[in-house]
C-alpha cells in the first residue's frame, strides 16, 4: 500500500501555490511590500517542507517530485509576472524562457523514453535553479528598494551570471536529449 500523498509537508508545499497569486498581484499592482511579505512566506515554506517530511518520516519520491514541480511553476510564473509588469527586458525574459523550455523538453524526452519517473536534471541544474530562485528573490526585494546605481549594477551582474548558467544548462539539456534520441535513430 502506497503512503498517502496528503502529508503535512506536501500541504506546506501546496500552500506555495495558494500564496503565489498574492505575490503576482503585489507585483502587478506595484504593492511591493505585499509581494515581499508573500514571497517571504513562500521562502519559509520552501525551507521547511523537506525538513518536516524527514522529521515526521513522511519523505517520499512523490513529495520530492511535487516540491520540484511546485518550485518550477512558482519560479516561471513569477518571471512571467515580472515580464508582463514591465520589470524584465524582453532579452532577459528570453533567457529565462530558454531555461524553462529546455528543462521542459528534457522532461518530455524522459517521458517519451519511458523514464517519466526520473526528474529532468543536469550537472548545472541545481546551481542554475538556485541562481534563478536567488534572482527572483532579488527582483521581489527590488520592488521595495529605492532605485540606485548600486542596485542596477547588482542586477546586471547577477543576471549576467544567471544568463551564463542558463546557457550552459540549456546546452546540457540538449546534449541529454540528443543522447536519448540517438539510439532511436540508429534502430
């Protein structure tokens, strides 16, 4: 018998999806403090859900996969919100969209190859994801910070590092996808 997916940790993970619209409204309506507080709650739930699952003996592969999926949805929904609100340039959004698209295509390729239970990952995936999350937190914090040259420089440098990580991670995704397709081409 499989354990129930309804656990304290998974409910905490799910709560991020409930709070997500609050962050989006805060961004769209230029209510920076609303976005910051809601994002703070999201960050706390993200830091606690895995710890709670392990402490209560409720850690499962479903929970791990669910956490990754919710993080994926959250990160890219907020990047879309920032772009739609005019706080990201089109070229920046293009890099972020490339990251989303290549990870999605890798997961699709894994499913097509009969490895659907495997989570799409690359050697740089965790680093790239951490940089995306960090940049997202920076963007939310910037909603309440006064405009300054220092903040603009940090933004350019942070995004430059993130763009490099995205480019390299995307190449790794394409290499993995090609590796999965190659045996089918020879058969």
